[in-house]
C-alpha cells in the first residue's frame, strides 16, 4: 500500500495543475484541442437544454431544502470557484462562511461579489483542501457543488471531509456519474484527449461504498436519467418545443424515482447527496 503522505503529496501535485488550468480559464488563456473543443461545445448545449427543462433550478431548490437553517452554523463552500448559485445565500445565512478554491483569480471575483452584497465578514481563501494547515475547521456544513469528483484519491477526500466536520456534520454535494453504459461509452471516446482528465473522476458505484465508511447517506437524488434521451431530438430542426415538454416530463419522473441506490439511480448522469458524518 502507498504511504499516506505520498498519496497526499501526489494529490496536491495534481491540484496544482488543476489550479493552473482554471486560472488560465479565467484569463482566457486556455488552449483546447479539437476533441476537447467539440466536447465542451456539446456539453454546453446539453447544459442549456437541461437548464431549459428546469434541472438546475430544481437542484438549487433541493440544495436549499437540504442546507436548511444555518443560524449559528459554520459553513465551508468547497471548490466555490468565483461563486456558485448558493454562495451568497450561504454567506448571508451562516454565522461563519469560508469560500475555498484553488484559483486566486476565481476567489478574487467571489470576494468582489461578497463585498458588493454587503458581506465583508465572509471569508474567502485560495487554498488546497488537502493542505494540512487549512485552519478554521471544524465545520457544521460543507457545501460541494460539482467538486467531489475532482479528487482521484476518493478515500483521502472522504477522510478529510469527515475530519473537518463536527460530529453529525453534513455534506451537500452535486456530481456527475458514469454508471450508465451510454455515459461510459461517450466518456471513453473523449477521455484520451481530455486535458483535465487527471482531476475528472465521475462517480461509479464504488464511490458510494467509500462514502459509507465515514458517512451515512441520508438522502440521494439522481437527475438526468431518462431526460438525457431528449438530447438527440434537440439537434432536429423544429423540435425545440417537443424537446422541452418531453424533457420536463422525463425529468420530473427522474425526480420521483431516482432516490436510492438501484438501477434507476445508475442510469442518471448526475447525483445529489446529503451526507451525515457518523459520530
């Protein structure tokens, strides 16, 4: 077995590369190869469709419900980048807020948003969550929106999340999965050309087993299961209205049925989790 210090050192090295990647993105200095350019164009189109059928609004509402009352709570907004859709709310409703991201460029943008919103006491920091001297822990809530899948060594991540929470503390997350066969096939074609492959690890079934070593999975909500099949229709002229109506119906069905670890969840492209640290 590799030494734990070696594992952490390797993970921090990957995060330094990730930091440069996202700083370059903000500075508009990223150079994309053709497959990656096409992948991002397709993904952005998919995001627009899912936004149109209400996927992201429903995820936001779900996260608000799961976050709950933050009075007297200490909150870590992990991998917040320049601010997600809940960042300002988390900062305004909690007793202590820390926005944490690798990118100094992104954190500067979040700092400006917090100041503009009249939240000068909210804390932000450009720092690696893997650093031993993170400080400010423990937290009551860790909010991780599209973050957890950026850690290749998932065992290390789950251990650190638990260690930096109070007993009974919670993690609310949203991440992609590749448990569906179609998703695995598409990603296998794209991955050899992926510049950010070293820190892109969509969830597989084994990730849930690792989570349960330190957390109780209190709630699960899969999204973009059946609704992913509207994507081919979106490329056909004059099918926009049909795509929206059909997509909404299929998305609503996903919300009803993809709530536990079974085949209905595994067909989804993304998962929301509400985790409670075991005492």
